[in-house]
C-alpha cells in the first residue's frame, strides 16, 4: 500500500524536535529532484524495496515534480512533492526542515548537486541525526570546468555531511583530488542489479519482445537506454547507424528527454527511419533489453550506468565510451569493448567484430553475466547501504 501526500495536503503541527524512540525504525528522508524514470530513481526504488522493514522507514521528498517511479515501490512510504520554482526558491529548506521534524527523520540522504544545498540546510535546521550525500553522475554542464562558486558551495556543504557516497571510484577520486571532500568521508558503493529479474537473454524472449516493440525479428539490434539529453551524446549513435554498411543492423533507444525532437529530425534527415527507432519512455526495461544484441553507450560522461549493468546481467556485450566509471564495470575485450572517447571509427570496428565473430560474441556474453553475478549483485549493494545507514546515527 502506498501513502501519497503532496506538500499542500500535509499539515505540520507542533515541535517534534528530539523525539526519538528506540522501538522505532531508522527514518530516512531521501531527497531527489524528481522521481520520474531514470537510473538514480531506479536505484532508490531498489534500495527502499530491499532494505529490511524492521530497521528502516522511508520518506521521499521531490524538490520539483514527477513521480512515475512511485508505483514501483512495494512498501508504504510518504511522498512530499514541493514543486520548486525555477531558479532559487528560498522557501525549500524551510519546507524540508518541517518535513524532517514532522516525520522525526534520523537520516537525510541528498542526491547530486541539485539537492545538496537545500538538503544540507534543511538537515541542519531540522536537527536530523545524520547527513548523507550521494554523487551519481553529471549533466553536460558538469563535464566542463565547474564554476568556483559551486566548488565553494560543495566544500562548505560537505563539511557538514557525515558521509559522501559515490557510485564509482572515479567520482570518489575526483572529489578527493579536487579537495572538495575529506578522503575519510567518501565511500564508493556501486549500484547493484537484481540478477533474479534480469536473466540471461534467450532466443524465445528476444523474438517475443521484438514483436512487441515492432523490431525486425532477424536484425542485429544495437540498443541503448537513457534520457535523451546532450550528456548522453546520442547524436553519435545516429552517426554510427548512418555509417554502418551492413543492412542487417537495427538501432534502438528507449527513453525520453529534451533532445528527442532533435534526434527525430536527424534520423529522418539522414534517411534512417527504417533502421533506427526511438521507443520513448518504457516501463519494462527488462523487456526492452531482451531485444538487444549489443548495448551501446555513447555518453560524454557516466558515473556508473545502471543500464549497462542490467544489460550485462542479461549477457549482452557492451560497447561504450571510456569515460567516468564505465571502465570499472566494462572489461575491455572480456565483457565488451571500451572506445576512446567519441571515436566513431572505433565504435564501427568493434560493432563489426561482435557481428562477425560469433565465438567472441558468446564469450563476452557469458563473461558479462558472470561479472554482474560476482561483483554487482543487488544483495551486495543492499548490505553496504544497510551498514552505512545503521552506523550513521
């Protein structure tokens, strides 16, 4: 059963500061900018669904709007949607602080820059017992040199945070090397995959799912899943499709975002409408992945890509830009191939190798599944967050 309460429907009464009970589970307030479909949001859903009920209760605070992931949560939770105004909205920290007091929050967990400042201010005003911040990746503007004021703001906020969690060692090293955070405060916890849900691809499922999404049954399908935004660099994927000389190739992207119209126009203008399909936002990523022969990731930057790990769990070889934390999960020539950033020629060469070398393809497929089972299982991630939360207060 899901309990949903918008901000306007929640009546905040009295001062509940310092009211704690040893019989109550640890109350965690997860602050996100939006709770629509995405990698960060999917990771939060998995976390809430699998942490032990007797130890934790969860409240989600959405700074802006969007809650398409709510239906995926299998536990009773409370949702606050604050509808933050564009730009600075100085009322937000006060609203979050009121939620902290009302819900008797023990731990405030912010995620990414867009929630950091408001969340830390609110945590201090609401007198929560612990502040945790998560760094999950970057937007396109973050891949260039960050403004000095943002660096200063991060340093100040991190000085009040008890722990900073990154999804990759590369993000962890970046924070430390840029002197944004003390090394003792930073810990890397890689996202986990539910290997019972994302099973090894088989021929029958592939055909069934291709029929569902109207993808040619006998094509060699190169697919990706992600938000249609500049940081994902899907222009390059369209260029690769245009340059490939084999008629049997078919390209697919599942996802939505601000660049959809631009991509649609490029696909149409280059005459690729019969071999490139945009599926839009899809709720059943497992089924989408079942249609793929190769997973391609052209992003300018990734922390750790959930969808790469999910593809690997299904035994799908990965072809990806060597950026961010991708090299931590994709083993070059073992589970797939890493490409020197944005090299269209390398992408094309590796696609041809995977297409023509059946033995290598099957080896990468097998190795991908085994890598996820051994290092990136959901149970491993849950154990690490359980330890983090239980030792933070």
